[in-house]
């Protein structure tokens, strides 16, 4: 539009100059001033200059057109970019509102932590659990606002778990953690601190997700109490039945017929299984209640393992299992021998029970510097991959284990894990279904700490 106007203007100026020149020439004879030298020197170059400038403008018309097109494209690009930014801003704001709505709807408490440890976000559940409003908490450090402790662990600090998350590690909170509120009430919690990463995979903060597990804990304590009462009530009649069966099997009380003797022996074996189950139930309830004393004494794991193996030789022979032991001399460790024997004997018995006839069971131990590593490996039925995450749960037995053997309560591995973790060690396993399993236990050389209690594990 501007170029077209410039062209018309140029044509108009040229025509006007032509008219002026024609008029000057026409009146040159009659108007004296037109014949003067100074007028000619000023007037005649002026049209030439104007016409030259207009010709130059016309010659560079393409450049002006190109500049005009470039300007139009730049303006259009700027408009499109502005629209894109506005759209992105709206999408980001919408996503933020959507995420906040999702976090607000969660039953678990969610707390956002900035790299500097300050709180950036709290959902409604977190406000209800902590008793703090988001307005008063944001910008402050979580550890300074909320007191979180662990039973029998005075050195516990929630800040350590938040620090770990800010360093890129997701670590669940341990068991028996509780939140101490200003009114002196305690709320047991479970949860995890996880890192938040930006687009460059750099840690940009952390999320602390926690939930109230007081009700679950109360229910678990009720179940434990019920099991304890039931086990105690079962013990007395089982002891009476055992006594009578022992009398029946005693030749001095009279000779039984062949069938009668077989029935009595089978009943006695079944009774022993029931007694074993009751004892396991009592062991679980006593350990969970914290009433079992811990009496550490110098223990040679090599000697203890050999004693356990000697007591299980008849089972190995019955099943025609090959056995291998790699037990070098090991430093003694302060362990409660009753608790330690419960762990190692249970793991070896499991290896024997779930290995088909003719298989192999091996036990290894080594000094790892700060701890002793002990392991048992078998060529048995293994653990299905989809069930491995439940193997340490109370009363859990893998499907193939149930099919292979009716014996077993699903409490052995739970007890083993409970005891191993109580001495600060770890228990883990690797397994492939149909090929066997390896269970590994670490025993810190610091050993177990003594603890008072009211009742022994197998009393």
C-alpha cells in the first residue's frame, strides 16, 4: 500500500514539475525575474534534483517492496510467537491446577521440599496430619516444624531421609516411626521421600509422602494379641494329647497291634507339627511385642552351622541330598544363640524341604570386613518371580511351595527377617523358579546389643 502511494506521488510530482517548467518557459520573456541569472541558477537545478531523487526511488522500488515484505513477515512471526507463548502459559497454568487438584485429592499426605529444605507445597491431607496450615508451613523447614521419631532409635532424623532424596535417592521410612504432636499424642506413620528431577535429570527438590498407619498398627496389635492367646490356649490340650500318645507308644504300658502302633505314630507326628506351629505363633507374638530378651554371647558361626547340620543329617539322608559346606574360620560375634539358631536353622530346613530328592544343598560363609556373610543355596523348586516380593510376609507361602509340601506355616522367613534386622543385618535372596534359590544373611561384627525381656523365644 505504501509503495503504491509512493509511485503515485512520484508521478504527480514529476507532472507538477513539468507544468511549472512549462509555465516558466512560457513567461520567461514577459517576466524579468525569470531571465535573471540568480533565478536560473537556483530554479533549473531544482527540478533536475527532484526528478533524480524520484527516479532513484523508483529504481529502488524492489528494495522497498522487499523491506516491506520482510517487515510484514517479522510482524506476523512476532504475532504467532506471542500467541504460542500465551497458549503455552495457559497450558502450564492448567497443568499446574490439574496437578494440584490431583495432589489435593490424595488420601496420603504430600509435602513438597525445595533444594534448600524449605517446604514448597502441602496438600490438605498433610495439613490434617501435621496440624499445620500450608500458609504457615511454606518457606520453612519440615524438620523444624514437625517432630518425627522412631521407637528405640534416639538417633533417627527425618532430615536424613529428605537429604537423601535431595541427593537423588528414594528411601522409605523405617518401621515404628511416629509423629509427635504438640498435644503430646503420637501418630504412627509410614512413607517415603523421593527426589524430583527437572528436564536435565537434575534434582529439583523432593516429595515427602506419608500416611497415618495408627489404625493398621492397632489392628496388627490386636491380631498379635489374638494369636498369642490362641496359641497359649492350644498349648495345654496339645501337651495333654502328646503325653497320652507317648504313653500309647511306650511298650511298658502294653503292646499295641501293628495297625494301632502305626495310627499312634502318625498321630504323634501330626501332633508335633501342630506343636511346632503353635511355638512359631508364640515366637512371632513375643518378638513383635518386644518381650523377648536378647542375651548376646561370643558365637562362632562356623561351629553353630555345623551343629545345625549335624542335627539335620537324617533329613539329608532321607532325601538323598548332596551337601557341600564352605565354612572357613570366622571371628566370633556377639549373638543371642537362640535367636541366631532360629534364623540359620530355618533357612537350612527350607532348603532341604523344597529341594527334590537327589538335589544339592550348600552352605557358605566368608569374612567381608565389617560383617560376616552367610548363605545357603539349593537346587530346589525356586520362588516364582511374581511372588518374590511377598516371600517375607507373615503366613505367606509361594504357590509352588504349597504344592510341593504341605508342611510349613509361612512364618519361618518372616521370623528370620525380623531377627536379622534386629541385629542390624540384612537378609536377601536370588531365585529362579525350577532352578533353586540362594538366601544370604549379613551379620555385623558389632553383634547384638543386650536387652531385657519377660519371656524367652521358645519357652
